[in-house]
C-alpha cells in the first residue's frame, strides 16, 4: 500500500511518534494514508489505540532491519 506521506520517527519514544503522526494527519484529507517508521517497540500498540480512539484505520505493521513501519488511514 502506498502512503500519501511518510514520517521517519525512528529514535523517538512514546508518545512522540503518535503525536507527530496525529499532527501530520490533520493536514490530510479523509482516506489519505500515513506511513511511519519507528523504533519504539511500544509503537504498534500505541498506534492501534490511537486509531481505535480516533476512528482511523490501522492498515499494517511490518518489522524489518530494526525498525517498524506502520500505515494508518485518516478517518473519513
């Protein structure tokens, strides 16, 4: 899945990745997707909760080479 924007948030600890992604989502249209690259092992759970609470869609979570790539879609 292609994301409309990508954020490199590696090295940031909770809650910073979610806060930065939330700020980025505000500038997007409903249905747009954001890909975030993170290293915080708690980030997948944090993003799942963020999506659940905000109505956004948690698309995927893939781990490779020490980082985690999460894609979420802005609520419509």
